[in-house]
C-alpha cells in the first residue's frame, strides 16, 4: 500500500480510500488514452488495495 501511494506511513482508512480513488482515476485515464506509462499490474494492485481498504470501514460508516 505504501508503495502504491508513495507514502512513508499509511494514513487512516478513509483518507487512504480517497488517495486510492485518485490513483485509480489517474491509472484509468492513462489506460483509456493508451499511455505508454500505463501499468496494468499497478492498476490491479491499486484496485485490490481499494477493495481491502473499503472492507476495513465499519458497515455503519459506509453510508456517510
């Protein structure tokens, strides 16, 4: 996760989710435009990390 986001330490779950969403949007844009910099492995890792982080959020907080 730290490698994906380029951080020394990880923030709490909700800020991490926001950062992962930003990263995923950047990767998706690169994919759509056919950028040579697009990295499928990083995109998959980002999506997997996003799913894992969402699972850490208590179900009562997901509605907010």
